[in-house]
C-alpha cells in the first residue's frame, strides 16, 4: 500500500485495510479500518486527537472557572473552597498519570481512551446533582481519572507513535484542539448557565463527551502505525507479518529507541523537565482558574470575562502550531525557555489590567505561552528519552505538573481570601515563570548509548 499520496484533486478513494493487531497495545485481534488512499493515516489520528482534546480538555480544564461564581452564589462556598475541587482533581490526575502510561502500553490507546471518555462524561453529568462540598470534591476526583485516560497522555503518545520527522508540527496541530476547546467551551458554558442554569449546563456538557468523543475514538483512533501495516510519517512499509520490513533496522531511526523508565529517572534531564513543568503549571493554572473571577472583580461583565478566558485559550492555538513548527528546527529547550518568559510578561499585564491595552496583551501573550509550553513538554520527553517508555515517562513528569496545578489555584484563592486582592499572587506567578525559564535553559539531552 502506498503511503505517499500523489496529491490527486479528486475525492479520496476509501478502501479497507485488514491487519492483525500488533502485540503491543491492540490485543492482537483482526482490525478493519477505512483509509483514504493518498493520505497518511497519521493525519486522521491528528484530526481525531484535535477534536477529542477540543472537547475533553475544553470542558475538563477551561469550563470549571466559569462555574466558580455561580457555585459561590448558590452555595455560599469560598473561592478557595471551590478552587480546592480543581486542586483535588489535579492531584488525582497526577496519581493516575503513571498508571495511564502503563495501561496504554498494555491495552492500547483506543480502549483506555474509550473508558476514560465514559467515566468523564458520567462524572460531569453527576456535577449537576451535587448538594454538598464533599460531593463536589468526590466527583472532581472521578472526573480527573476519566480525563487522564482520554486527554493529554494518550493523545500525546498517539502523535509520538505516528510521527517522527514531523512530530513537532503534528503535535502542534493536534494540541491546537485544546486552544479551540478553551476558545469555544468557556463561552459556551457561560451561555448554557444563563439559559439552562448551572445544573443542566453540566448535563449538556457531559452529553458532548459521551456522544461525540466516544464516537470519534471508535471510528478513528488506532494506537500505532504497525496496527495498519504502516510506519511513522508514512514511510514505505510492507504488509505486517511478512517478516521483512516490519521493524526498522537498528540505527535506522527506530522510533522506539530510547531510555528505559529506570534509566530516565537517573538523568538530570528528567528532574529539570519535571521542575520546569511544576513551576509553569503552578502559575499558569492559578491564572486560568481565577481569571474570570479576577476580571469580574475588576469591573468586567460575566460574559466579557468568560470570553476573555476563551480568547486566551484560543490564542494558544497559534502558540501550539508556531512553537511546534519551531521545535522541529531549533533547540527545543531554548524555545521552551522563551515560552516561559512570554508567560511571565503576560502575567505582568494583569497588574495593570485597567490600562487600555493590558487585557488584549495578556490574551495574546498568555495564549502564546500556554500553547508553546503544552506542545514542547511531550516533544522534550521524546527528544530526551525516546519512545521506549514514552507514555510512562510522560506520566511521571505529569505528576509534577498536577502537583503545581493542585497547589497553585488553592494558594492563589487563599491569597485573595486573606488580602482581598490577587496582586501578590500575580507577583508569585511571574517569579515562577522566570525560574522555569532558567531551569529549562540548563537542560541537556542525556546519552542513550
């Protein structure tokens, strides 16, 4: 089967490809899939990941801040108390992350993502039934488990498996779905709350996960190119099982070449990348979780504040694609350090939010930093450690991210509850971004010999 299209202008010729699932991640069953002739199937994986991330991360990460004030108004809970729900979810996601990597290696991305989508959808439907703070916390933990299985690690692993030379661009396009999710889901949630009330809004959002995400996973997701007799980037491949050409020769760009999990843990690169991720997520999630409330306190209308959050996440689309493109051409650690400094400049804009250009500047700069950081973490993992244990290594590094995401929003909420202002918290965030830039600039790729 040819994997390099001639660029025909006619409609794609779809045909069936039947293969025996590889031992790694498919369960070995017979699979039949429809593939468009002339289009490398990896790009369909990119499209699927884009849509899955748009919905799951858009709802799971960027919608909860829109519910902060409605929940406070309805129950009288403090902002720190509500933000603690996000903190518990982040901590739970951190605990699940290493397990997700193991499950993907054992069962394949498709099964893990399907279960994750079902759990996430059920949890968000349950949010509409909550009556007490402990119930809110418990559902956040369950939702985090589902999101961990369907969002970041599975999709980043998929792209890393399907692409090698074009990994940065493919990763950037796929993760741009997160930006479009923030752009669309936060204002959409605000619209649903206004029309249906916050309880029914949760139910409506849950239906998107249960219907659309589960359907896309079933129709398109395949764990790796070998499942369809292909190779990364659409390189020529013979039919699987013939004994020739199934695996690239040693030293011939073997995509699975890399360090084991144990060897990776003994490198400085692992701990530097984890530290950078912790600092960045501590500050960025603090800003994201409290942005809508901060803007409302500053005099902006509810709809305008939610739209600003959506536009900020939407701006990350450009950051993901641009930084992903640059990462294929320049030193990834330097590009990551630049993203951290852009993050810091954006946070500084919030200190003067009433200046005419402050909010637009924040939206563009924070979005660019957010997009750049998101796409560069998995790319740095692949560059430093290879794909031998990619999912498990990324899962462990995500623990640092979730730790930062758990502590940051709660501490920020506490600072507000004590001082009545977010100003001191913003100075802390700026310091974290600058420290993250220094940490990642010192990273060096470990030897794999």
